[in-house]
């Protein structure tokens, strides 16, 4: 048993000898010396670069490799996402202190040729936005909260305020254009857009001057607009009777059916309705007609119902595919009814 244990221990030690260097930081100097271990001082938590007019911030833990240019502030940085930036380093690199197996070594900034870190390169991330510059460069990321929720554009003297989360493409020029999931606006953008468009990335952040941007692309939130087919599920009250229902829609036309129980009786309904949307699909008015009935003691009593009401969507307001609605109806031969409820739209 002792022999087997000794073999296992020796195997682990041998494995560590091969793995440890691969998991170590390294500092290479201009005269060819190489130090491997753990860098404990000299590098800021965030590295800032001026990438030819674009401000790039790279987290210390997101840098794989830093190669310096002798006699200048130019540095080449490769990130964990596989992106490489080569330009002027704005952050100050101090004297590097690296702890090795034999002790600690200090390397002055002007002696550093290359720094390498043990992080693994990740897969190329998927981002929600792309920014295309006038000079042909492209930066990808996700817009920060500083970008406005609405963009206003003047089209022939008529101002439209477009929700950012519905935009597919935004192009700057004369004229500018905004392509949304429903239509394209072409005119003059009159919103006070930020001077710098900021993107969050897996390695850090990017800030691009607004005047350097030719166009931007967005990934609108996936929700079925009024002009498309879809369905919803929800709950509502007709008077004091609670019902569960499902709804299918094609454009502005919807078909709805529900069932519930109240005081031992089953309440059921089925109707079609027409929905007219306003205010960027947030507010809607509807009218409809169909069947409303009650089953008591095995006997079904049903009749024709006409109805109408208001439908409020929270998608544009809160980013949730949820709608609430309320209205009134007239059950022929019985009298007036009231209804209200909540619906989740797909």
C-alpha cells in the first residue's frame, strides 16, 4: 500500500511540474530573461488604451498577452475573447513584482518586453450591438444604460420617438435612417445622443465618439408584434367569475376562449375581437363578439355577447411581454357584463 501511495504522490508532483508553468504569469525582458510565477504588483486592475481614437478598457483578468514596443507607449494586448488591440497605452505600468519559486523579482517598466497570463481564451461571445465606424472598423458589445431608451427623428416636419429596443439598424448621415421591426424612418435625428457611445464587452468596455460612427445595429427584444401571428395565455374575471383563457392572433384579429368556475357553476366563453393599437403598440382598443355561457346542474345556458375595452401592453414600458385589459360587454337577454384580466403574450 505504501508503494502504491508513493507512486501516486510522485505522479501528482510530476504533473504539477508540467502544469504549474502553464498556469503561471510570466515576464520577459528585452535582454531575454524570463520569469514565471505570480505577478503581485505593477499592473492596474483596468488597462486603458487609445485604439486610434476609440477608448478601450480591458480588465486585468481579461488580458492574455501584452507585448510592448521598445522606446514607446505602444502596446499590443490580446484578450480572452481573442480580440487584439495595438495602440497607445494610457494606463501606467509600474515596476512589476513577480513572485517565483525562488523569491520575488522586480522588473522596471522600460525592461519589460512581454507579459503573459494564465487565463484561457473563451469562445467568441455573442453581443447585442455592433458599431460601424466611418473608417471601416467595427466594435461589438452591449450598449450601456447611458444610451437613451428613445431616439427622436424628424421626418418631413413630423417627429417620431422610436424605442431603442425596437431598432434593427441606425444609420447616421444626410439623411439619417432608423429601421425598426415595423417600419423605416428617414430624416434628421434630433435626439441628444451621448458624445461617446459605450459598449460593455466580456473583456471590459469600449467608448466610441458619436461623430466617428457610420451606423449601428441592434438586436430587438423577441416579441410578436401586432402585425404578426402569436398567442397568449392568461386569467381574467367576468363579473365575479374567474376564468383561465388562451388567445390566438393574426395581425389585429384575435380569437379567445376560456373556462372557469363560480359558485359551483362552470362559466365558459369564446369570441373573436379586433384590436387597434396606438402609442407604439403600448395602448390598444378592442371590440369583439362571441358566445358567453353558464352550465348549472348539467344544463347549459348560453347567449350572444358583444364587448369592447382597453388593452395595455407593458413590453415597451418594462420589457415584459405582459398585457392587462379591462372592458365591458352586453350579454343579449341577460344584461351588461364587466371584465378585466392579465395576459402573457408569445
